[in-house]
């Protein structure tokens, strides 16, 4: 297959060219107006489009096993393909939790049978499972997920001696959810005393406050410095937290998510609990700091924290409504909207959503458009307006906080391992996903 005549965005450059694919690999990239018909007859004309590496979403909750009324690997990987995402790393808070080797293997089997795109899974840390770290399949998983704030089940790690052991012994990158549970609990108690058992959702960013995030992130960074741990802090939400990260470094890094980059405090009035997530979406000052961090080096990667719930589970306020929202189908076009607004360049977008996730987690042969790399490719077209509606949402939960929003960019085609998994509004019948391989030292 040849992808011909598009504007290729890769490794800091935009240039007109063509990409030659054989089986599931890129075999050549031809710059300029050369006519590469000699390579084969199966040609995709990308004239007028931008050709990007497939997006790697390093942070999703596809809910399988155990929570499949909300989502499952089949439905969410199809939604991802429609959004230009070709690889995902799933989080461990499923049922059962991915905190044993057996649960980890079950997830790989489920994805093998059901995923339209490439897949891997974080292993979850608990207060008592760090003894399993030396038995983890290092070439199969991106890292270990650590909840240093409120979580489901037994995944909250809040004992100092255990945290020390985890930071000291992890053989893999550590992705941390940083919120201080004691501060959150005190804030919730105070809010309930003043506003009743289920305070309005607009109090959510005051309950899961800047102080709660900052306190926990300071602790995580201190432990990482002490033990020389490779630390990636998930979904950073505050300007104060961002100031803790040195720009353009590789040991201690920060992730931003689409929701925190796009929404701010004022959007609770319009969308209510639909944008209730943990950590909370905060004020516009914090949103602006995150946007600035996309280009000044403080943000190392952009993900979604895609976390579907049924709409009835999103009813209520700060105490009762479930936290999390589905975003994977609309992550790339949302970031392209920020490109149009001048927040970042399209070259930097590709760095944050494709190149950097691959480099931060030592992904093998993905994340770049290079000969010898897997043919994970997304083709997007500008000036092609469309509106999100219930009819075009593919996530199993059937809703999105982006409903009614119009985008000027459209994902036209998505190729995963050289196979066309999404084409102009249609997800193919082909499950193209492969298990992601890692090159952890």
C-alpha cells in the first residue's frame, strides 16, 4: 500500500510526501512529488490531508473485565480507531484489579480476541503486591500504576514504608495518580456539613483541591528523586504542580489530559457532572498553565484518561456522581482545534501524542513514521466541519461531553499495522490490534 501526496508530520517536520507499506511495516518514506506507483497498485490518495503517526494513548480505562456495562475492549478500541488512536495502555482498576499475574494475563487474552488496535496494560501496585515486581513480563507492559490518592478497592497505597519500597524496587516506569486522601476527606466532610450529603458538582474542584494535588505530587517527586525512580505523574491539573517539573527531562515527567486542557471551572455550569473527573477540572488559570506547558516542555505527553460511565451513573453532585468521562474518539480532533487556536503547533501535537508516549515507555517500533516501524498511521483532513452527536459516538456508554461541539478537523483514515481499521466514518470488520512490545532497559 502507498499513502500518496499527503503532508507528513513527523519528528518536528511537515513535508509533502508518500509512505510505502508492506504487510504491517513502513518500508519507505518518499519526500516530495515523486510518483511511487512502481511500489504497488494499492494507493491511498492523501492530497490535502495531514499524515501522522498513529496516536498512542498512554492512559485509558476500557473497563474490561468486570465493568462491561460501561465499556469493553471491543467497543472502546473501535472508538479509538475512529479517533485516530492506534495504541492504548489500559489502567488496572477493573474487576478483578490487575494486581496479580493471572489478572494481567487475562487482560492480554481478552485484548487478543477483541481489540481493533494495539494494546498493553499497566500492572497495579497495592500495599502488599510489590513482591511480584521481579516476576513481571518487562517486555509486555509499559509500567506500574500507583494510586497515591483515593481509588477503588485496595489500590490506594498510603503506607509510607510501602511507598518507599515501591519507589525503590520498581523495575519499570511508575505512573502515579497524585491526590492527598486525607485532605480530600476533610474537604468533603466540610462541604457536606455546609451543603448537604451531595454537594453540587461545582464544589468538586474545591473538595479535590489544588492543595490535595500539590501535596501528593510533591511527595511522589521527593520519593522519585531519593530513589532515582522513573516517575510519570498522571493527569496534572494545577499550575503549582507544573512548576515542580523541570522542562524537557526524562526521569520525572508530567502528563496532561484532554479534559483538563479543554475544560475549566466555568464549564461545570453547562455540563455539570459530565465533566466530573479525578483529579478535578479546575479554574482557567490552571487550564492556561497546562496549555502553556504543552510548548514550554513541562508537559511530556497528552492522554485522555478515557473513563466511560453510563449516564445514570453520572447523576448527582460532588459526592454521588461517578468520576470519569469518555474522550478517546475526540482526543486528536480536540488537540487539532487547539492547534488552530495557536496553543501549539501540529508538530508539537505529534510529539506529545505519538513520539513522547513511545519514548517515555520504551515502546518498540511504534510512535514514529520510520522505515522498519509498524505502519500505525492516521490521516486527518482540515477544513472539514462536522458535529458530535449521539449518532456518531462509538463508545459503549453512548454519550460524550463533546456532544453538540463542532470540529473543523476530521479523522479520515486510521491504519493499524498496515490495515485500514477506520475509513471515512466506518470502522472496518478487521481486528488489527497487536500486543505492544517494550524495550525497557
